[in-house]
């Protein structure tokens, strides 16, 4: 019996991501359909888990 692993989906538009071999934890990837950035929070041989990427904030030199 083979267990199928679902591809991660965009948390905004529900489009499936194609898991890239080169992805690493903490990497930012963009949804091809809507442009929303996601962060790779977990990567294993079984697949990957994505979360919305943190917003870039201006620190004004502090």
C-alpha cells in the first residue's frame, strides 16, 4: 500500500505548489497564481509544509 502525500497549497488561493528539491527550511517561495509569499516551515522526504511569509518591516536603522 502506497501513501500519497498531498502537495502544499497556497494559503490564499488554494493553488498547489510543486515541491522543489532545493527548498530549505526558512526559504521564501511565491505562489505562481496569486503572488503570495510563503515560508517553508518544514521540509522532509514526504513533502513540505508552508506558512504565510512574514511581512518585511522597516527598522529605520534601529
